[in-house]
């Protein structure tokens, strides 16, 4: 492909959202171009080198079920696997992997460059979206080349007017050592896209040889790893899934997982922060963007939790060949001398040598209520947004949005129906619905508590749960579709069989319903011949049968509201008896259906009844 031809989809940005968007669009069949500032930093882990976690791990498994790359890329480059909340209920468990940072990026580059049929890559900075008659038709670049496409996907990360802070020192850029994009922000505002500011941050990296591990608590990986990708759907063993280029990293990860380590700040740390709080741009007024509530800086921790004399830190290795370690929990924007004093106050880190400083970064984002559930802009048709530009945080949230935006950009370009994931379909659906319905005033992070149907969204069943989407939108190959259908049939057969089959004079299904430990039950021998993911899903469905049935009834009831569409020209201000506050909110955000309106903050059941009556009158006129 030549970059001078017209593409079906032009994806701008090579982070986790951009990679999934470009790969998804190409796999769907669209002629796709990925434009990135620097090909060498594709899929770079700007923060901690880990994938997954509680709820985030569910998203990664959903990405795999929908044909994405993050899960298998994490499995291939992992240096430690852990299933979080293993001792708790299945609804709140989540797989997590510590990855080799450099290997993760290198492998993703290899996957993207290997998609020769439909995907090209071009290194340049996007400076503007080209818009004609309210339609996005391409992008302008800093090398004087305009590139045209039927659709455009923006995944700008933290680079839109990015500004980094280390104490009073301010550095233009979205990531240390990389560019900042001012022109693209101005282009979006010119075309009516509202922008606001957010802030995030990262912790210092230190040399591993300078850490006193004897003063830390070791955190080892799981003996039997819970991987992200559904390898049983692919028809091979774990090692057979990967190509020869992945074998070295894969073999190393299983011959010896790397440990993480736990340390703690001290009362002295707290005193250092308190004595220098005025030097932090977070508290001096230099930073105006709102930071992440659930990943606070050490300054925020000391100010907002004054009764805590210590805070837990996780020391995480960045790779097999790297001596650098990431200090998870020590995000900061303090000046360098204060960062050094803070490290010196932590026993295992008293001799720590900083290789990269901690810093905060402010950046533009586009409030996501300007988007449809397809992630297409309501203001500029054929323009899609994904990732941190939508106000989210996290590699996983970005990748999930990127996949949806890439699929829909390709489908829009080729004249097909676009994909919408509901709240009951996937955590990705919860994420997108939260964003486009209510927006966000701080970097959004996914939690299991955000999903009202989290038992139905267990991570182990993501592939069979999302099979209808994978099939309808041609997201995975035919052989994998066949295997997944066979897997679903096997699960259904075993659920029916074990609901009747006896163990100690009582049906196995009844034992599980009574919260019996599955390990104490003697299952039929042929049950153990199935894959671990099949066994886990069968047990999950039997153990929580009553709750799952109740969730399904609620889903069916509320889906009726989603089926009531609201015409684009419907005037909410004309709805009799609707409060002025509700009128203003509804008129501003313009929900596309009654279900979305019902999920908007401050909209009551009475409001929905009034709108429904008004819609009936509107349709008769």
C-alpha cells in the first residue's frame, strides 16, 4: 500500500488503543493506515509494566474473545502471572501479568508489521483532522502530507498539549522523551469538539542493584498461571500458540517467573512530603487538570489520609534484561531533591539510584458525552475516539475502546452495521456506556463495582459470552469460531448433566448451589478430560445459577428501554413537567435511547415516564 492512496480507516496513535484499533480494522477487512509519532515506541508501557488486574483482566479476556491482540501479547511476554482476589468470589477475581516491557512493545510491532494484507504503518505527527461538510475525510501531518481515509480514529493518549511536571520544571510532551501535540487540539476545537484537561502521573524507576530486597516482602507468581488468552479456543497447547520468535521469552517466563516485592513508606516519608507540599505542582496551583482518584500520588496520599503513617509500595521488575524497577504506589510530581529524600526514607530504598524521575503529565481530553456508543463523534461523522483522549486511564481500558473504535471505523467505511456492546455483554460495554452516557470528570478506571451484571461478566466465560459478536462482525477466523461453538455446546451439555448427576445421593448441581467447595466433589472422570476453562465455566454456571437467572431477568426487562429510540430532532425542553435540570442535561447530551437516558445521573424513573409519553405524542405528529 502507498500512504498516498485513500484508506478505509486512518488510525492516529500507536499506543494500546491505536494498536488494537488498527489491527481490528485490518482484520475486519478495511485498508488501514496506522500513523504514529515514533514506530519504535508502539505499544510502549509508559507507566507500570503490567497488564490486567481486577476488572481490567476481564477487559483483556474480552479483547481476546473479540479477536484482539493484548491478551496473547501479554501471555507471550509475561514474567509473572497472578490471579488477584483468588480467595474471594469469582465475580471479583482478575488475572494480572507483569510483562517484559521491551518485549511487549517489540512483539506488538512484529504483529502489526506482519499484517501486510490490509495494514500499513507511517511515522509522522498528525496535526489536524481534515473535515468537509461535517465529515472527517483524512488528516494532515507535520511532514506536509495530507492522508485521506473514509474514517479517522484518534487515539492521542496524553499527547494533546501534553505538559510534564517535575517540581517547578515544566517539559512539553505527553511522555518523557516524546512529543506534545498542540496543533491537533486546536484543529479539534476549530471543528466544534470541546476539550478539557486531565492529569496523570508515573513513579520513579530505580536500579535493581540498588534495592535492599532483604528488607522487602517477596510476592511470587502463581505456580499454575491463569493466562489471558483462551488458548483452548485456538486448538493448540500454550507453547504451540506462539511463533518461534516468541519462544525465548515464553520459555524464560515459565522456567522462572520474576518476583515482585512489597515495601512501605514511613513516618519520615510523610514528614518529607508535608514539609515540601508547596513545591508540588499539584498543590502549588501549577497543575489544573484533575488526577486519577484511584491511583493517587504520594502527595495526595499524605494529604488526604493524614492518619496513615505508612503506605504500601510494590517494587515491579521491568523485564528480564533490564535492571530497572518500577515503584508502584510512589507516583509523584515533586522536585528531584525531594524525590531522592523520599526514597532515602524508605528502608529498602535508602541506597536507591533513580534511573528515570517521577513526573506528572497534564493533557487535553475530549469529554466522551460527545460520542455515540460506537465511539463515533456526534459532531463530526466518520471520526472515532478511543483511549485516554476519552478520559480513561489504563492500558486495558484504552485497548478495549481501540478495538471497538477500529471495528466500527472499518464497518462504517465498508457500509456495514456497527458494533455496540451493552452493559450486559461485556465490561467494555460498561466502560463505553459509562463514558458516553455520564462522561467523566477524572481519569476513569474500571472496577467490578461499576458492572451491575458482574456475575454474568466473569472473565473465564468471555469467549463464549461474546461469541455472537465475534461471529456477526467476523472478528476471529472460522476455525476458532468453530472451536468456540463446540466449547459452548460442551459447557451447556455438562451444565445439564451435572444438574442431575448424583454425588453422595444429591445432585452435583445442588451441592454447588449450596456453596460447596468444588474440590470436595467427585466429578465424573470424563469431566476432567475437558479443558480447565470449560470446567471453570460449568462450575460457575451451576454454583451461581439462581443469581445468574435473576440477572438475566433484569437484563431482559431493562433492554426494553434500550429498544425505545429517541429521534435526533426530539426536543427535551418541550417535555411537560420535566424539571429544568433534566431538560438541560438531556438536551445537552442527547441520549440515543430511553435506556441510555435512564442511566444518566439525576434522571429519575418519573422523568423516563414523562419522556416516554412525550415520545408517543412526538411520533403521532
